[in-house]
């Protein structure tokens, strides 16, 4: 009896897999034109794809020139936007090229799923206007992210405590380090907030609240021996970090465990 049931479930599982494969094939055939277009154009040069049009409700602009110049391109099947349905975390592999250095692999991240990013936009709008949709750029200037203007000297724990895990119980020393090491400004090196532009302060605070991963990579760089990927830069809501192979990660873990 159990054998008969297991056989039926086995057949059902195979049928479901075949149905899924057939459905995927149909979708691909119906979208042949868009699939070909995805391979032919480099979407990493498009402002809207990078969400650059949403700045300062973004993660930075330090690498925008490299993106716009076509120095970054998705690898292989990563060019197919149809497959983004399965890429819930919005993590992509890409090739980054420099004229004198050749190309190398990098990792591109949106720091959240499409749903999480949409919820971020809604929260910004609700805080500013009470409505879920609005002019995002104007709304940013009416939120807590714009609270720290040029007259505020330091980023202090009472302002950002509890915004994310990184600042669950922050020290002043950590916050000074965050500002001093912030890579999305041309004048990094100072822990004084007044040395940042208004847009840079908002981007810093937004990143700190939404997903502080880039700030961790900036504060604790691999160049100083920290077991993290190297932060490269951002454009809009796309962050670029250095690629680390599984072997490299394992060796770093072993080294830290000594």
C-alpha cells in the first residue's frame, strides 16, 4: 500500500515538474523579442533600471560614471530579466572592466527584494504625506532622513538607535567611524556630519535604516584584514562589491578561527 502511494506521489511530482518546464518554455517563446532585447542592450547603463531617478532615496552615486560608461555588464543568463522572478534577493554577477586592467567579476546587490524596496518607498511617502504614493524625491526632505541638516555636528546614538541591527545599541565611536568611512562622498575622512552634503546625509541614513551591509563593508574593509568583500561603490539602488569565491570565504573563516 505504501509503495503504491509513493509511486503515485512520484508520478505526480514528475508531472508537476514537466508542467512547470512547459509553462516556462511557453513564457519564453511568448517573450522571445524581449529576451533578445535583454541580450542586446546593457540595462546597467539605464537610470531607471538602477533607480537613480529615486535619489536621494538611494544608496549612493559614487560609481554612476562607471555604470553609465558601460563598464559593467551582467554575466550570461543574468541578462534575462525573466529570470529575476527567481532571483528574490536581487543579487547579480557582473563583469567590470577597466581599460588598463581588463575585466573582473563583481557582485551587484539591490540590498533587498522588490517587495522590500516597494515597501521602503511606501514608508517614505506615508511619513511625508500620509499616502502610500508620492513624489519620492520631495518626500525625502520631509522625513527623519532629512532631520540632520548642516547645523548638526555629529551623528549621535539617540537619533538612530534601533533603526537596524547595526545600531541596535550603538556607541558614539561606531557612529563616528560610519561617517568618517562613508564612501559615497568625495570628502570622506571626517566624522563631522556638516562636511556631508544634504543628499549624502540622507543616503547614509537611508542605507543605515534599510540595510546597513554597505556601511559595514566600508567601516571594516578587507584591506585592513576584515573577512568581508571589498565595497566598490553604488549607483542609485545598485551596490557593487568585490567577488569572493567560496574557497576564499572558507580560508578567511579558517584564518579568523585561529
